[in-house]
C-alpha cells in the first residue's frame, strides 16, 4: 500500500499506485445497470448500494500480495484462502459477495434486519428448478385471481385485455368544486420527446384520454370540444387554484383526518396483438375496483397485511403531514387485496429456503407497487419506485402497477422473478465482471462460483473453508476474536438526513409479522435501533461511528487495513468521520477518488452541484509516526486527480472537487489528532481554497 510518508513536498505527494481512473470508468459503466451487472446485491432495495467493481478493486488492494497498479490484475482469478474480511455496515452485502468471489471468507454485520435478511437470501444457493417449480405453483394458484382485477374492455374488439398500469390523480374538494391536482394535462410522453413527440393528454372537462404533442400549448378535446392549454394544470408545487383563480395551500384545504382521495383517470393496456393502448376509465373499470374493495373488506382479517404505524422522522414527516400515518395507507384497496393474496400463497410453501426466497422477492415487489410510485414515461422503465426520493413524498399523480404482471410489465412479481431473483441465482453459479474493450462491454469470468455456507455463529464459521458469517446486531460489540480479521472494508451510513431505518420500515411492516418466528430481529416494534449509526447531530454521529471503528480496531490484525468509501457535501460530515478515526486509533494513509453513483439518478438530477465521486480512504492503525501535507501538496494532489478523471471524459462538479480536497485534508486531521471542531475548521478552509485554485 502506497502511503504519504513525508512532510517534504516532493516525497509527500502520493504516488498513484491504484488505477482509480480505469476503475472509475468501469464503475460508471456498471452503474448504468447495477441490477444486471451485480444482481446478487439487487434482489431487494437497499439505499446507497455501492458498486461491486469498486469494492473488488479495494479488496484486491487491501488483501493481495501486491498492489493493484493497473487494471489487468482486476481480472485475475484470486485464491485468498484463509483471509477474513469484515464489513460492520453490511447494507446490501457488496463487500461480502466480492470477498467470496476472491476466495476469502467474510463477516458482515448490520443492525438493520432488512439488510441481514436480504444478504442471506442473496447468498443462499438454491436449486433453480425447485425455485421455478415453487413459482409456477404460486402462479397456477393465484395469478388469475390477481390479474382478474387488472383488465379493461378494448373498445375496438369488445374483449377484456390486461391492464399494465392505472393512472390516478389526487383530488381536493374546495366548497362544491373537486379539483384534480394535475400540474399539467400531458400525463405520458416519451423519455426522448423531441425524437418522439406524441404524448397522451387528459381532458380537464370530460376526462377523455387522447393523443397530442408533448409541448402543445393549445389543444381541443375530440370528445367534448373543450379547448385548453395542456401544459397548465390547477396545481403547482404545494398550491392549488380553483376555477375562480383563487390560490390555496394544499395542506390548508386537504382532509384533516385522512389522505387526499384519488381518482383513477386512465389505463395503459396491452392488446392481444402486443400493441399498447391508452384508454379512458370506463364504468366497468370503476366497478372492478369497487369489487376489489368489497373483497378486501371480506377477506382482510385473513390476509397478512401491515398494521404498523409510520414513526416520525426526517424521511417520514412529509408523508405523515399528509395523513399517511400507517404503512397500510401507502397502498390502495386493490393493491392490498392482491398483495395479501400473493403473500398468503407464498407462506404456504413448505420448503423454508424456497419460501424465504419468494418472501424476499415479494418484499422487493412492494417498492414498485404502492401509491407513491409514478410513471416515468415511454421508452424507459415505466415505474418510478417509491424510493426514487430519499424522503417519502406523497405523489399527486400516482401510478398503480399490476402486481403479478406479464412479460410486458415492469416491476411486477413475475417480471422481477425473472429479471432479479433468477439472475441473482445464476450469478452465484457464474459470477462475472464487465470489461470494456474497443468501446464495447463484455462479460468475463474471473471467479469461481459463489458457493459459501452462510453462518450466524463464529465457531461454525471459523471451521469452514469458505463461508460468510452474517450477523444482525450492533457492530460496536461483536462476537469476533481480537486480531482475527485481515481487512475491514465498508461504506458507513450517510451522516445527516438519510435514515435507512425510517425508510426500511416500509418493508419491515410487511415482513415482521411473518418472519418474527424465524428471525429474532423481526420481533421489534420497527427496524430501528438506538445504536444505529445515524444522526443529524454530528457529535452523536461521530460518537456512534467511533464506537464501531474502535471495535474494528480490536478485531483487526496489526498490519490489517481499514478501507471505506465516503462522500459528503458539508465539512461537518468529513470532520465527524475524521475525529471518529482519531478516537478509534486510526490514521489515513492513502486517498483516491472513485466514481460512486449513477449520474442520472433522480436525486442527482434535482441537485445543482451533484456529487458523483466517492473518496476511497485507506487507513491503518496509528503507530505514532506523523505524516503531514502542506497546502501546496493538497492543491497539487487534487489537481492531479481532477486532471486524470477529466482526461478520461468524466464530468466533475464543484462538490466533487470538495470531496477530493476534504478527503486529502483528512490525512492531516487524523495524523495531528484534531478534534471535531478543529477538523471542521481545517477541512472547510482547504475545500474553499481548492475551489478557488483548482477549478
């Protein structure tokens, strides 16, 4: 491992011994379709899932007999027998899977029960034929019952055809006037509208659906002859305007004791020929929904539905303000009925391993089948799932998916079975990497099959030749012997606003009642814990993180490396991490920028200066030797990193510069043992200086 060793400028500049540019290019390619390129980490939603190619490279650098100086060793087949890797913030299990692919053993711990459940299911080897047989049995027993509620009359043929999606809009009542919360009346257009300008428009007078152009400023409904501007609806942001032009805040005029009611206004259906067609909602469609509502009322006590309330928190308060105070309210009556029928049938599967695989798939399906989903448009994945935003934001125009679905569906149980679960099981047998050659991407095999036993006890794990120890619990107090771990590789929770357990309660509310007999961690009131490393208070976050890092220090061998990825927009985040390292007895020895997240994600597209880079921070136990950089060193190192990344065609924001500079500044704050406030002041000074000098 190359370290920064001297206060002299020429020696102190970190020599680049890690191919961060090549890995970044590879990681960016992976990030476009993470669920395809690393399917075992995407059978179920987890937040801030890091890229497998990045963590494979980190592990090779941390565990290998030599440094990863160029990209080619990335594709070697490794046999790191006897090596043990620990991840105290396991999340989706990226560290665990990549360690097993390199032939090492892995210990993963997470305090969140959703994390440990999905990682166990992702690593679980199953007989694919038995899995498909179980799916087929579920399909035979209940798919027709579910699909019965997702059909509509084709006006041309008179036949009932399957509905892919129903379009809904929230409706506010002011006096005697019902006002739909449309921001505009164009409700469907292509992802590339300039190339394909045809769009779908809803008439505000008669609710007829007809074709038009996505950018039309004036159109006439072919059914009622009303002329209107389809770009302007009665709602804008948090306000609504009535027919007299009077503006109201939605929160002031919404119902006080229930969620805002919704009206179904259109359907996207599939003709037997394979043609997709948009249709207005007819009386039979309303009758069909009412039938589902009536059936739910009759069967509700027999179905495994969520009963848990939504707890207050930064990520949930907005939903609670709109009266979403129980998780059940996130679904309409038809969704509750069909999801309940599906889950009840899955619970009848006798084989526990197979049953848990399909329970995990069911839980994954929830993300795309609730009334916080929206329509992404034609020419792309149709469903924008609930967690496209980091807060639970009630949608004015939600999209109802069709639960079971068919081959033309997106985000349904049947399609996710093929595209997510089966792909993950196939990946266990044939784990591959992606390789870019001549501008094209291909798959290469450079790992043995992932055939590791999953343990929950150290004594059993220790005896195994190749295994994974998956623990649900507090990583600041873990039952691992002192000095037993060869490397700690992780991605710590995000300091500040994103509280994973507030969001994971969405899944926990469904899983807890059915899993608590099998897993102790599902017996709690919700998925949170007072020991989770998550707080908007930087001092508390630092304290909780330092406790976990101190435990990492204890279980690590003397020469082991602690490596983690991190980014943050504010100096408080970096200062908290820096001081946590100091308190735990670590110093930062090497820093590299790396591509971290998909640039076109929903959360980034709404940010003026989005962060696309992570910093890889290689740390070692403090030995007393001091290594300091002067300001010129930091400027030069940042400039070199920026130049190399830009030279590879990567676009960087001002916040990406801050990530690089803040990470390098931590070399000084950890070696000089700065406290939190001193670290914050120093990192703030350095990041400002870098923006002025480097950009």
